[in-house]
C-alpha cells in the first residue's frame, strides 16, 4: 500500500532527525565555531555538486517505475552519475585552488572542502542504487540506507564534539557515515538481479531531463550559495546559526521529499496518467494530510522560534531561533510545492516546472544580493542568515503560486478544495499562541513542549469543528502506522 511505503520514509526521517538533532545540540554547545566552518565547507562542495543532479534522478525513478528495462536504466544512470561526479570533483578542486591562491580559503577550510569532495563522490554513486530502490517502490531499502548514514554519522559527531576537535576532524564523521551507508546499499542491492550492460539510454534520459537541467542547476546552487555568501560576507559562526536553523526546517522538508519519491512512481503509472480524476484525488489526499502535519508545526515555530532555538541549540546560538521562525514558512511551502511538481513530471510537462523555477531563482538570487551581505550602502546591511531566510520565504510564496497556475493550466488539477479550512484553522491557532506568548514567558523544554502540544490541539479542534478532520481520517492514520503492515511491506522488498 502506498501509505506504508511513505511511512517507511517517515520512520527513516524521524530516526535520522532524532540522531541529527542530538548531534546538532552537542555541536552548537561544544564546537559552535568549528560547526560553522564545517558547514561552510559542506555548502561549498554541495554548490558544485549541483552539476550531478540535473533532473536525471527524476528521469531514472520515472523510467524504472514505468517498467523500462531495468538493466539498461541502471547502467545508463550509473554512467551518467560517474561522469557528472567527475566534473564536480574537477570544478571544486579548481575553485579551491583559486581560493587558496587569493587567500579567501585557509588551510583548515581547504581540508574540510577536500573531505566533502570525497563524501559527495561516494554519495553521488550511492544514489544510483537508492534511486533505483525508489523507482521500484522499495522505499524500505532506501530508508535503511539513509538511516545508516545518519545514525553512524551523528554518533561520531557527538563523540568528536565532546572532544572539541577541529572542523576537519569533525568532518570525518560524514565520510565514515557515507562509507557505511554505501556498504549497506550494496548489500540490499543483492536481490535486484541487475546486470551491468552497455548504457544505451543516454538519449532518453537527456530528453526527459533536458527541461529540468537549468532548473535543477539553479535550485541546487541556491540551496547552498546562501551559506557560502554568509560565510564570505559575515563569518563561519553566522553560517552555523543559519545551518542550525535550516537543519530543523529540513527535517520537515525531508518528509515532503520522501513523499515525492513515493508519489512520483505512483503518478507515473499508465493507469494514473490516463485518469486525471485519479491523479487529482491522490494529490488532494497528499496535500490534505501534509497540511494537517505541517501547519501546526509551522505556526508553533513562527511564534516560539526563539524559545525553541534556545532549547535546541543553547544560549550561544539563540540567533538561530529567529531564523527558524522565518524558515518555517519556507519549509511548509517547499513541501506543498513538491507535490505540484510531481504532477508536472508525471504528465511530461517538466518544461513548465523549469519556467516556474527560473522565476523562483531570479527572485531568490536578487533577494540574496540585497539582504545577505554587508555592502555598506543599504540601511539593512548585514542581515546574513536572517536575510537568507526572508529571501527563501518570499521565493517560495512566488514559486507555489506559479506552480498552482501551471498545474491547473496543464492538467486541470485544482488546488485542494478545502484548503480554506486549513488556513482558517492556522489563523485561529496563531491567534491563540500569540495570546499565550503575550501572557506568559515561555522558557525551558517542558514549557516549549506544552505550547507545541497546545498548538496541535487547537489546530485539530478547529479542523474537527469544520468537519475536515473526520473519523475516516483517524482510521487512515491508524492504518498508516500499523507496524505489522509496514513490516510486511518491508519483508516483501527484502525477499
């Protein structure tokens, strides 16, 4: 059942999130400056790693799901990943050499960058297997791989943080984690019965990915150039504030990303493509339950971001809480926009997504230039992480609106019919939480947990009063978390 495939991804992300949260809390308290330096090196390499994605992963998942020859698909995709990863390595090393020559990058940061070059090289090749798992709707396998990486990496990061090591030594945890997860991926791939053959599908992959190349490149670069800009114009500590807040937001973003990996193969099935009403029903159901989950989280983070940041990261990283409040809007819109994007992919209208992403990229890039650096000209100079968060929030508002228009024009699929009920419930919940924040001083873990639970209860009560949360929805949730059925689905994959 589709929901159990998604729940495997959710369990994976929850476990990974808990592990990442624990390591993040230790790093911001014990090695805050080194953590910022490590995250700058990670973002620097990831920015160049944008050349590896370029829409080919989406093409691979779709081709595998639609029943194309598995051996040819895998061999072609693996060849593409190896070629593009080699390009990433060359581009990064050349840029690193320039940075060392002109004094922008010191020896410590250079070591961090080289470690992440090796990390991404392994991660890129591993993706050939995890994308194949997702295309075959074997979400349990890709979830196990991701958990192995996160758990091992986080355990080592906590140990190294307590030892207060340098950024370079801290970064080695990423290498150990990715080597372990790649080994797990190879073990799980044994029953795929894939043979490496001559890669002959380059034309098909390029034809599908061509409309996505520009958008994928722009969006991936934008995902990391903000951190590089913050580090160059501010400091690596400012990078730490921003990436700490982004780490919390990304937990919820990844849940939406997990849904995309499950929903695209389902939407790509011929019977779904031929039945627009079935596609609309699947999208509406996804959006409904995503809003039920994300809107209460968003409103709590918006109102109590600083307090939550203090609990998670410690007093020295309190600025991350302000950034987290702004990123909560980005987090929600990014997930909802992802479901709309899958409709365009499945309908062979990827070119429309490219147009929408170009608009988004233009807006965000302009805002980055205006709001991140300290130019000495503008009255709001030096916003750094706060400026980057505002830029992303504005950009995703624009992207969501444009995608809604394109999806309606291309497929006839309308926005979820009861979205107004969720927006009204969101407004009521926000009003209650603001009143609580005004009347009481919220500090400490128990108080933050209490107001978070309050937000969830108020939101649920509003939906119940509006007859949007019904007994059938409760039954759906209970079925989704049925451990026996999830285990049975996983056992089917591992046979």
